[in-house]
C-alpha cells in the first residue's frame, strides 16, 4: 500500500487538521496501524472490514488504522518520515504501521504538492496535532465506555488503559470515537518522550522498490490502454508545417497517428512500437527564432556590462565603499543550461470520456495540473479524478505537468485511454531546463575587512527568488547590493533542484574563498567573523540565522579536522543556507597523476529535529553527490535552437567510481525541523572548487569544471 506525503512547493502554506461538518476528525496523512502488540500485518489488508472514521481515516475492528496520505512521494522520503510523526503522537508501534496513497482531493486535503523541501517544515505541527487529536478522541471514547474521566486514561502502543487496569484496543472504540466532537488544544508529547521520531527507520517502500513491484508511473497499466510516443519540434523556435505518417503506420503495433498543435503522436499497442513508429515519421518544420549557446553567452555578458537591472536588496552605499576601498576584487561565474534527467522518464495516463476524466501518474503538482487540464478540455475540475504514483525522481521537472496535458489532449482527441511515455531523448530535449546564468560579484576591501559586496545576476528567462538576496552575506556586510536582469528566450526553463542556489552557492563560496586568500585569513574564519555582524543585525528580512550557521560551520570544522590532514590531502570549504536549512561542507581531494580525485566530503547540517536519521542522511548524501556531479561534469548547449546532447552517451554524469565518501553530521537541537531534499546540494560545488584550488592553485569560474581543466591544460 502506498502513501505520498506533503513536499510543499509553497513556502507559506501548511497542512492543518480540519473538522468535518458532521463531527469527527480530518487527518491529512496515511498510516496503516496494527494496534494489538501481537498482531501481524495481514497480507490482504483490503479483506478487513474497515469502519469509516471520516474522510481521512479508517480503523478496523481488529485495530488496523488506515490514514490516507494526499501528497506525492518523489523520493524525498516523506512517505516514511511524515507517518513517523503521526505514529509518534498517535502512540502506535512503528512495526505495525503501513501507508496508503490518497488521490487528489482538494476538498479534504491541503497543498497536495511535492517540492521546495518544505514538507516536514510545514507539516510538523499539523502532523503532530493530527496524531494527538486522533489519540485523544479514542481515549475519550474509551473513557465514555468505562464511565470514567478521560484524564484518568492513557494510550500507548495502540492500547488504552485506565487507573483501574481496564484495557481496550483502538479498534474496540473506533465506532464511538468517530462520532465524537473533535477536541481542541490537544496535548503534544514532550520531545524527550519521543520513541519513534529520531529512530533509524527504513523506507516503507524499499521491499517493493528492490523487488520491482508496480509503484511508479511507468508501471501503471489499464484495460485497453494505448501507448503514445510524441514527436515534438526538434528545435526550440520551430513550428510544424507538414508530416508523412505512411512509414510509421506500417510499423507492427501502430494503430493511429494524430497531430495536435505542433506535435505528432504515434499510438501503438506497446512502447517499443510507438517509439519505433515515431522514428519512422517524416516531418517538415518551419524555422522562426532559433537560439544558440554562443549567442546566449554573449548576451548574458552584455547584460552584465549594461545598466538595466532590478534592485533586489540594497544596504548602505556600495559606490562609496568601492571608492574608498584599498582594493576591489571582481569575478564572473558562468553556468550552463541543465536538464533534470530523472531516472524514470516523463509519463502519464489519461482516459477522457463523456462522464469523467481519469488521470494517473507521477506529477509534483497534481492540483495545478488538473486545473490546466480542465481548462484545456473545457471540463469542470469536479469531473477529473487524479491518482498519483510514486516518482522515479523529479528535481523540479515534474512540477510542470506538460506530459499530463499531452496525455489528456491525445485521449480527448481519440476517445481512448492513453499513456504518454517519453524516451530518454524526449526527456533531455523537450525541456524544461535549469536556466543558464552568469553572476558578477565584486567586493571592496579596506584595512583587512570586507566593506562592500555587489552581486549582479544575468539569467535566461527567470531570475533568483525574492528570498535569496536576504541569504548570506546579507546583514554581514554594511554595504551590500543585489541586482538582477534577464533575457527572454523561447527555450523553456524552470525549477531545478535547489533553484538558483544550486549555482549561486558555488559562485559566492568560491568568491569568499578568494577574498580570504587576498586578506590572508583562514577561509572558515572569514565566514565566522562576518557572521558576528549578522548576529547583531535586527533586520527581520534576513532569512538565515547567524548563530545556527556558526554552529554548523564549527561542527564541520571539527569533524573534518580542518587544516590538520595529511599534506597530500587538500581541503575546500563552503557553507550555505537554503530552503530554511543551514549546511556546511568540507571536501577533500588528492592528486592522482596530476588529476584531482575527490575522496571525501564531510557535511554538517542544522535542520532542527531530525525525524528519520536514515532518510535524512540519504537526502544529504544524494544532494552532495548530485551537486558534485553536475558541477564537475554536466554541460548542455544549443545550436540553432536544437539541444546538442540527447542522451547519456554525450551528456556526462558522475560515475560510481567517482563518488566520494560522504560523512553527515547533524547539529543537535530541539528546534522545529526543516527540509533536506535540496539544501545539501548548493555548497558541494563551492567546496570542490575550493579544494581544487588548494591542490592545483587554479580558480574555477565556469561549470562544468572539467571543461576549464581541459582548456587550461591541467588535464590532457
């Protein structure tokens, strides 16, 4: 059974416990809980007789509890960690917990979205209240049955007992509890009393994943389902003129070829036949505005050299600080477009009929996607039923749901159940990409101090989020200015894991390393000195905590034995705050035949209370490796509107033998938890770049790093 729990894309909304009009409790998350200690989870859960507790929760007479989880599981682990929070307050044993996936339900669930590393942060209080409220209602029902005061009763491990020694299982009182008034201001556990939160818990889906059980969108099958492979314009800026489907229709298994917009869909009985049929199509395209990476590079440089910028934040007087400086240092950093390259290519199922629209598949934004499909088809959203599958990666790509709209449009045209399946080439060439960006950073130095900091961003399409100018070093430097400008392109761009900060952190942290060298101070000490200023700053717009960042930096310095390693081991440091979490990393490299080899990355993280250490480490380790791989190797370019890389034969990813050991340490505190899906990635590039400089004396300004090595003949 499956559950997808909230990975809120919004920074402002959170899941709440709600009240049904008829009484009873709305709980927005799902567990399956065995309440008898001796109970064994039945193989066929559906065979049990469940009583409706309300729209969100069911409890069987045997004591099993089903709580429907509304949000998508994207691999970030919320399907495990969020039920842990509920189980903790509900007081059930984790060994008797299972999880179920809910469908899109905007009436009963809030924010069914995955993204932004916000699920634990925004769900923390609501999830705890959900579990505690359910427990209190069960206690109240038991107390009523016994004719005693509820305050004399306690619940533990799925059992309710009173001062007389009487005991009842949760399942024994579910019918009575379901009709009780929802209590307010329920008491939550003391953190010291947690028995589940903080424990090492294995991913609830791990057995199904490793044994190949059908969990993902590509696994989904339905009666009479037809596979669709779509031919899209091969270049951004092209329009379809005409096509010939004669050869495509001759492919065994191909049933139909249709045009929709500037796309052509080949429908077939199998994925192989559909993709083979697509390759057999011949099409003519009209060129309109075709863009190339070479021109993008020149355009972004021209923007940085110009004066048309939007000011995102301005403190003090930059011009005065630079004019009075002993020295001004300025550097420019470059990043390419990047595809997302999810392990599971985009796919989606749609069956559009006169009565309803049935949707199934892996999407991070089911509600937004359904709203757009309703508009596309001219249907009411109430007529659309959307089910979510587990996702084989997302990284922001599955936020956009374009693949779901394609499936719905094709199904509407042919009046048949359709499943759109992307090939790897489709996935890499159809967008949506991380935007190409250039940063120009300048700093003024006077009497051994950083007195001014000026950051300019030139980006393709979008610019940095409004919160980022309030991250470090905002508040640390009296004269501080951030400006942005962009170039509008027809190449589709969007969120890519840790949007904008994924590259900005490298640029910023490399730059501060260079400033430390110029000032002849320790790289870590420079950050710590600057943080003393923000600790005194009362500006409420500053998003990060100077004290928490300082604690994080000191922890990684200690754990990595900073500056005390063997002389053949070169270290690089970076620290960054993003998605409400503070992270510091120290990379270690050695030289092998003059080639830098990354051996280890030590990471310190302050994400508040760690709900599931196993899942938390997995997220941090994955983020670090993702950050290293893309900073080191990932390149992507366009020529006349066409992507020059279409598969992994040319697009370089990090390889297994290139992955270093990642050692993760968490700052111990009792603060509310924050997210981990993205924050581990941004500092990785900076830490590696700074370690490379320590080893080779070479500063890196452009990603991927491997190209700079080749150009400088450091590598053959």
